[in-house]
C-alpha cells in the first residue's frame, strides 16, 4: 500500500502508518437492502468516488464487513483492482457484526466468538482481494457473552500471524479500552465524534493521546447534518430504508439545533475559502489526540467538496467561534473545545 500523498499526514499511533487527516468512509456505498443502509447507491458512482479520493491524495479507506452485508468490501476491491499496487490506499475494515443471509433486513448481531472472528477475517480478505488488512477493528463490544479479553486476544493473534498489520477498537468505552490495553496494545480507536456528538473529547481522545493509540473518528459531519447541504425538508423526505430516518438527531428538536450549528459554520468556511463540511471535519481534527477523520462520500463530486478538510487548519479564533455557536444553538452534548487552557491550541498540533 502507498503512503505517498501531497496532503499532510499524521502517524497513526505506533502502527508505522502515516495517514492523511481525512480518509474515505465506505458505509454508505454498501447500499440498501440491510438494516442500517443509506438507501439506494450506484456501484459505479461508489467506485468513482474511491478512485477520485485516492487520485487526489487520500491514502486510506475505512469499511466494514457488515456494510451492505459484504457489498462495501467488494466495491472497495473492485476500485483497488483498477489501481497499480504501489498507488493503492491503506485499507481498514472491521469485524464483530454478523448477519443471516436468510434475514438480511434484521439488525446485525454483535458477535465476539473467536471462531466467528476467524471466519470473518477470511471473508474480508477474500472480498477485499488483499493478503493482509492494514487495520482490523472490533466494530462494537460483543453482545453474545464473549468477554472483551477473549475477542481482543483473537485480534492480537491475527496481528501476530500476519493477517493484519494493526488492530483497534471501535465504539468501546474507556474502561473497555483500558482492559484491552492491559492485554496488548490498542493500536487505534474509532469513536463517533463531531461538533454534535462530542463525548469522546472528554475521556477517550485524551487517553489515546497519552497512550500512543491512534484515533480515527467517524461521523465528523454527523451523517450529513453538518455539511451545510441538509434541511428540515430533506430530513423529512429521507426514505424508509435510510437509517437516518429513524435517528433522533434527524428529528425535532435536535434537527433544528443541528442545522443551526451547521449554519454557524458558514462564516468560518468563508474565512478559509472552504466548505461547511470541511469545517465540520476540521473541528474534529483540531483535537490534538485525533489522527484522522472518516468522511463519507457516495460520488466523485462529493469527494471534491470534502478534500478541503485534508489541509484545513482551524485556529483558536475559529474554535472559540464554534464553541460559542454550540452553546447558542444547544446542539449535542460533550466538551465545547479541546482541553488546552482558554481554548488555545498547542503550537505543535499540526506538526
């Protein structure tokens, strides 16, 4: 995999990988026909989005076996097949959510059984068409009674066996993160984090910064709400097979608060000559423990609108303005700004 890019990069914890500040998220390109889809999606558009992101310098893709019940990983493989080996991006995927082919519309099961994880890694390697996965993450804490220590040991074993380069956790809390670290180093953490969903800034991100754990955050644009292109009418028109139609952030009163916050991002975007979406992602990247942010795109045109975040550097004035907007709108919960004194950013933040 290539680490060559014209965009700034940051070390991903102790993994030896240096990643661009944004990576392409492949949740939506899984399409519909499963419980947490984003509605219909054209596979040709998906492949073009991946190619555009990589051609423009983004050097990592984040997907998961469960996205589209394997379909997202297959689309990533088809896009990779069109690229020379030395130009391909790092590929990150996840395990721990399993499904039944007979009931594709049922909610996936949170599975941590060692035999299941080993079946999943083989399936992901096959669908992605790679010999080794760059980062393999446990998607959610197991819900089948498997202790964290058991499934985390399996991921550590997969790393030792060479099937994966690095291992991480997604959607785990601080206590779970600490328990895993006691068994073997957690290379990365993937929490939800945005100017709306800010809880990770209070404990998880600072812990990772202290312990050499890379952080790649997901939903920095709150699944589209902070792009500057959403509206009340659009939220109400979401199709039933789009999971956002059932999400509380897309319903009153949260919806109006979130859209008001996105509106408040516009002066910051104008000051930097970029998009509201880039500012939303840039806000997460201004937290010194955050390595990269996952941005979803379903077409090459959407990729173009997000690339500004790869080089955007928000300053203390920007962060203060956004903190004031969060307070004014009442959007979301969690810390308003990075924990540095008086909201000032450390001098080495973007080094």
